[in-house]
C-alpha cells in the first residue's frame, strides 16, 4: 500500500513539475522559412493574394486532390476566404481568409484548422537581385494548455518542413505561369499608337499571299508619302475560322494621316495585354497560342478584343527560320 502511495506521489510531483514548467515555456510560437523565387514581387503577390490559386501550392491542400474546396468574399485581398473539407486526417476541415495586404509587400491571413487550432500566417516579399525573396511565417497562440506548450517546442521541426514544401510549390507554380509550354507569358501595357492598315478576308491557303500583297500596298503608300514605320508590321486577327480569316495588316506610324478609301489610319488607345514571343517557323506558332490560352484560363483573365501578331523578323531577309521572332498579343481586361 505504501509503495502505491509513493508511486502516486511521484506521479503527482512529476505532473506538477510538468505543468509548472509548461507555464515558463513560450505561449506564442513562430515558425518562418524563406525562398528566393525567380519572379517579380508583383507577380508573386498577385498569385498568393488570390485564394483560388492556393490549392495549387498549399502544402496541405495538395495532399488531397479530392478535397471539397469552396470560396467566398472577394476574388482577392482582405475578406477573400477559402474553405476545405477533406477525409484525409492530415488535412481535415478548415478555412483561411486574408485579413491584411500591402501590394507587393505583404499578405496576412488566418488559418483555422478547427479543433487543431488557429494560426496567423504572413507572406513578406523582398526584392533580391532579379528575383523575390518570399518569407512565410506562421504564428500560433498555445494558450494555457500545458501539453500544447510542450509540443510547441517541436513546432519548428513539425511545421517548418510544411512551409518549405509550400514555398517550393509556389516557386514551381510561378515558373509554370511564366513559361507555359516553354513560352514566357508577359503582362504588359501597350502604349497608344497609330496604325496604317488594310483589312480583308482570306482562307488558310490564300492568307500568306494576301498578307504579302497587303503589306506591299501599305509600304508603297508609305514610300510615296515619305512616311516611316515606327515599329514592326503587325496583323490583327479579328475572327478565326476553319475556312475563313478576317485579317487586318498594319504598319505603325507616328501620327494619323489622310488615307485613300482602301486604307485605314487610326489611333489605338493604350491597353493592357498579355504577350508571348515565338521563335521559329510559323508552322509551330500554334504552340504559342496554346500557351496563351492556358495562361488566360489559369489566371481567370478575359480577352478584351482581337489578338494580333507582330513580325519582328523579316523572313525574306533571314533565311534561318529558327531565328524568326513573332510576338503574339491579346488585349485583356
């Protein structure tokens, strides 16, 4: 009986020490990891500030492709919310919502894992050489629970690898966005410019011949009136069809001039667009268009007008088709 009492007394003493020491341990724990990503702070900020992209990089959500995911609130920024339901015990059910953001600088959010507790997360973006250093931190209030405080001592080992995985996923995501099918997709602002153009329809078999003829007519008009191009020639594709194209061949000039009835001359307002550079024969240019379509879908962008091609290289002056450069543009909202 006395032996049992001694054992109970020892257990009580150890428990008392366990509890007492726990209150000397930090109540709040913070884990941080960082990674330099080859992308601008703006592009990384825009991607992470939109919660609809989180299932593509989150170290937890990527564990269950069958998780039910829902969104509410604005598309991005303060108030944007994502919710998930998963049968995977490592994920469970939870929510995340943005509580603060400073463009291209930082994003603060709450992670709520239900019974597993809440944490405050923060992304910070720091320019480093040609890339961006992304710092991801997670801070948790352990409260008065002594067990939680002891477990908190292992938080860096337990949570750190998840943050590292998430940052690597973000790096992979940014690379896939910027170089879809080996094409770098750029979001640009096209300045106001003036076009001298001809518009006509053509079939796939007659398009090259018609475009050549149209460019020749525009060039003769320029030469006759002592006008000079201000940029490379372009072709606007107003409609695409299997048997018919509505095309407009254009040469940019410095200002609007009076033109005969068979020519158009007008100013194009500045606009936002996405652009890819295609190097090589026109026979493979569909790959560049596929990259653009993928980018538009992934970024939830809406096309705002007709796309156009800009011919940087003159194929009549450069015999090596691998050196031909064609820039493809699509205006977006």
